[in-house]
C-alpha cells in the first residue's frame, strides 16, 4: 500500500480511489498476506524480525512526537481568555484530574510492586517516575516557561502509564507483587492490558499517519482544493511500523522467545523498551517546554554581541 500510494498528490488520481476503495480486492490480499508467511523459510522470518525491531522502535518515536503534538494542541485549546471562561474552568478541572490520577498511579505502584526493600529495581523505576513528574510540574510553572498544568498533567499520566506497563512486563516471578495481588491477578489483567495496547496502537497509528504535518520540516506548502487531505504513503508506512511494534508485543521483543500462557509482552527486553520509552517521552516534553526559552536567550545574546561590536569599533 505504501509503494502504490506514496506518489499520490491529487484526489482525481487513480491511487486515491485505490487508497479509499477496492475493499473486496484488499480483503483477498489481506488473507493471502496472512497465509503466505506460513510457507516462508524460517530464515526470512528471522530477517523480518530483526527489521521489525528497528521499525517498532521508529514507531515508538513517531508515537511520542504525535503525543507531544496532541498535548500541545489540547493545551492551546484550553488556554483561558475572556470569551472562554467555561473552557478555563474545564481546563483547570482536567489538569487537576490528570495530576490526581498520576499521583494515585504512583502510590498504587509503590504499594503493589515495591512493598519490599528487595524490590530495588521497581523502587527505582517508580521513584524516578515520581521525580520526572515533579520536574515537569516545576518547569511548566516556571515564570519563564509558564505553560500551565494541563499539558504537564496529561504527560504525567502518560509516563505513569508507561511505567506501569513496564513493570507489568517483568517476568511474573520477579515482579515483586504482593501476595494478595499475585492471587487475584490471573490472566484477566494481561488480557485487559493487551486490549488497551491494541486500542492504543490503532489510535496512535491513525493519528500519527493522518497527522503528517507535525513531521514536516517545511510547513509553508499551500494545498489546493483537489489535494489529498493527508499523505497516503506516510499513513501506510506508519501502519506497517505499527504492525512491527504489534509483532514485538507478541514475542516480548525477543526473537528467541517461546510464548507461554498469559505471557504476552512479558520479558526484560519488553520492560526496558518501555522504561526507555518513558524516559525519552519525558525528555522530549521537558525540552519542548524549555526550548523556546533557550532559543530566546540565544537570540538576545546574539543581538547583544552585534550591538557591542559597532560600539567597540567606534571607540
């Protein structure tokens, strides 16, 4: 689909109807593409697995950029002014809700997965997540940044969710759950987490694939009325990367993994991928907050240098 639609620019082109229709033929191609891999040699599947690791990592990066872009848009939407006092109240309510949920999530993880001093790795994960929450809160409320609480609250909830997913991906024997939690938690939490992952991947693929503007270096292009609404090629390549990420969930990012019951997305490789993803997400967001201040300081420094140069030459 990527190769057949990447050059599409106008709605009247044949590739547009292929992208938006021909569902009967696409259904046949889908069934064929699902059946063919069973006849491939294992070496080809192994090569695809190595490629899928890279593609899944790229999908995570694209998803982070899309999430940050969405948070920025939502924060601007709730910016208070005289004409939108109701929005201001709702924005404040949503900010409080997200931060309360984040704090409750941290407390829940401490009591469930770090109740013993021997759970040092989980204590480190959760404590570092709490530190990231505090840093994002302080930076967003700093007088030079002044970005409000809503965007940082949404990102706080997101990284707490990533931390919980990472801990849930640890091998069950080393997860440091409380005894009561171990008895209650059967396969239903794994199934629920997996369903949430499916929903998140599909939504991320749709939103990232359609919102290709936030990945463009140049945004000055003017679209005609007959131009396609979004980049079809980018849309399909994002879905292919999402499929690679989905494949990694099934094998826990380990190509030699032997799947067991209730072991979807369980393993140390999966745990560290999610933890690094969490840290990277927080880093991108904090940089997004401080980058305007850094650029402004650089501009002011350069202007000051330019003013000093002619003065010194006259002296």
